[in-house]
C-alpha cells in the first residue's frame, strides 16, 4: 500500500515474489468502520493483482486492505484519520 499526496489517493497491489503459472490473486482496499465502497481486483494472474485506488479516508475512518495469492491470505488495517 502506498499514498500519493498530490492525488489524495491510496494504492494497493498484491505481488508475488516471482512470476509463475497463473494462480488466483486478489487485492482489496476499503474503509472502516463503515465502507465507502470496496476497491478490488481479483482473478487469475502470473505476477500481481491490482493496482486498486481509494481516496484518503474521511475523518474518523481507517483503511483496511487485504491480499490473497492462491490459498494464502493476509489483511490489516490502519492509516486512520
């Protein structure tokens, strides 16, 4: 996940350590405690899923993000305003 201050956007990508055969991959960005509409890219990819973009969260909001590669999943939240 990265932040572009001039665009006021956050970007996320799920990246494999090395390219390989197509596998299911997914990346999501959303806000918490209420959703402003999930940004998501998923499918069968060789290297990465995304990028996906969201505006910087409103005051009192946090970002949530997740990524999947095949059966492996990770998620986190933070970057609260």
